[in-house]
C-alpha cells in the first residue's frame, strides 16, 4: 500500500541519516550512500516486477495508486500513481543515482553533505515522476531543484557560483509561472463545472470527469494556462531560447552531477509536457505545437552547430544534449504512437548515453586537470580500455544501428515525418553535425599525435594518466550493458511504454475530436 511512498522517501531518509555520521568517517559515508542507492535500485526493481505482473495505468484504481486527503477544500491531496512511462523514468533515475554516487568517491569536500544532496536529488525526481496531484507535483519539482542548485554551486568549478545563480534564476521564474498556472487550472475547472464539482488539482478528476477543463474551457484560457505551466518545462528541457543556463551548469558541475542533470533531470521537463500539458490542454497544445516543433528543430540544428565549435569537452556534451532533446520533443509533439513511443524510449537512451560521456570526461579530467580538447591527442595507445569505452558511448550518441539510441531516434523522427515531412527532414539533419562533432570529440582526444605539452603532457610524464580502473569499470558497466542490450532488444522497453502511450493517444483522440 505504501510501495510508491517507500520508493520516493527511502533516499530522502537515507540522505538525512548520512548527516549524523561523524565528519572524519568519510569512507563510511561514501560506502553507505552507495549502499542506500543500491537498496533503492532493488526497491525499483521490485516495482518493475510488480508492474509486469499487473499492467496498470497511472490513473486507474490499482493497488499501486496511493491517495490521502490533505487539504481537500484546496484540492491538495497526497496522490501517487504509476504507468509504464513513469516506470521507465523511475528506473533510469535509480540506475543513474547508483552510477553517479559510485563515480563520486573522488569528492573530498563536505562528503556527507554532497551524498545527502545526491539522494535528496533522486527523491525529488522520483516524486515528480510519480505524483498525480498537481500541487504535489509542484512540491516535488521544487524539492528536486534545491539539491541541484547546491550541487552545482558548492562542488563545481571556478565559475560555479555564476552557473548556479543562472540556473536558479531560470528555474525559479519557470516554477513561479507553473504554480500560478496550477492554481488557475483548479479555479477554472471549478468555474466551468459550476456547482457540480469542487476545487480540485487531482489529475484523475481533471482528465476523466465530463466537466473537466479540457472539455469546456475557452481556447484562449487554455492557451494562457498552457503557457504558464509549460514555462517551467521549457526551461528544464531546455528549449531554445531558454537554454543558456545549461552549458554553464553542466560544465561547472562535478562530472557525476552533470551526468545526473543531463541524464535524469532534463527528462522531467519532457515528462511534464507529456503528463500535464498535452492531456490537460489538448486544444491549446494543438495551437502551440507548431511553435514548439519549430523551437525543437532550431535547437536540434543550432546546438549541433554550436557543439562543433566547442573547445571544452563538457560544453560540447551540453550542447549535444540540447540537440538530442530537441529530437525527443519533436517525436513527442508528432502526436502519433511511433513518435511518442520513440520519445519516451529516447529519454531513457539519452540518459544512459549522455551520463556515460560525462562520466568518461570526468575520469579524464581527474587524471589530467583539463577538459580542453586541443590539449589532448594520441591517448588511445596509453589508455586503450578508456578509449574503447568512450568510442562505444560516442557511437551510441550519434545513433549507430545496433546501439541503444538508434531505435529511439528512428521512432521519434519517423513520428515527426508522419506528422510533418518538413519537420522530419529538418530534424534528421542532426545526423550530419552529430557524426561530425562526436567523431571530432573522440578523435581529438584519442587519436593523432601524442601530446607532449600542457596538462595532458605533464600527466604523461608524471605517470598519472592511467587506464580505466576497476572501480571506474564497475561504474560504467551497467550503462555499457544497456547500450548494447537496448540496441538489439528494445522490445522489452517498448512493451512497457506502448500501453501507456496507447492510453494517452486514446485520450488525445477523443479530446481532439471535440
């Protein structure tokens, strides 16, 4: 009965417990944090097995739905629910938390606070993916942003304060607008329902009652409500022109935090569009879809070009992430089953691949003290295993057939083609610069003439440029296994995603028909 709550709050309670460890027991804090993340992953695995035995819908009356009344007159209840879409994102978040905490053993400053924030970060994201009350969704959304701010601002690079401040300004404005929109949704729902329905923020009531907002609200009201709520999600994805915070935050954060931001947190924005904006405002979303698709295409091409000219490896990966998320948005707003299934699948694939790349860059930076591409070169012969792992992740990022990203991008772009051929063609153009910048990324670091000067040359002379360690290998191996497994067997994930996409498509079809 409390299964979903246990999944959400176990990391939070574990993080609080870490704060009571003696300050000098640093290694015990690290091992305990990793152990807590592994236990959480086991809880999520049990959730997967439960789901597979009971194909459930987020808003169905199943035993994996939890609801308690908090402030019923204000429409605020503690309501949780899960379907296949939220399940795969919960799994992604739990996996990346284990991997990123395992990769954080090099953190030396305020270790127990860092680990507590990482677990709180996980808890907030899980709450976002499982909340089925709009106000509860907003609470978890804010909980998620607090540790993200401190993880960037306290453990980042030289410009960490600037990056964290920029991040919080963008996200705070978006969050405020979302809160205004959420309150207004409840008000207009009650107004439209007259005396037959009280004020509510329950998604199940907003979506399923015959007098809900989606059926009776004026188109202009829907559009303004959509713009308010979508502002937070547009920042988090991010869509151009709301993207400028991302390269700074990703490049200044420690590599494990960058992996969490890019691999998991960015998916909350796409999820918000899918779970809230599309079903709540179907008429308005039809009006706004051409603009969103246009911004997605601009982001795909513009950020891919920017990635081509970056000299900092993490900024290159940051712009690459925005470009790939544009493909995800393009598939989502195709409003057909192929595109939406591909979008959700690619959220998982992007999380796995981009987290791998950020961690690998972090491993190299820890050895050399630099991320500048021009200071690298000819390292494949010195660190062959790390070169092989980087090559696999780079090929996955550019969508090589047989690796995980191919299926997700193919379905997303297929859906875009079916919806609008021009957008599909423009979106597919990303293949050219993606291959260019990812191969440049790999070749500039691992091939060519060995470097004898600069940070990398110094590391070579001192003998500190070592190959992949056993601990680093165990951190990366779950991601590498999934890169290959999903590449050859995507049906396992699509089988989980498809029923939830079918439910969403059915709801959209009935709404569009009105």
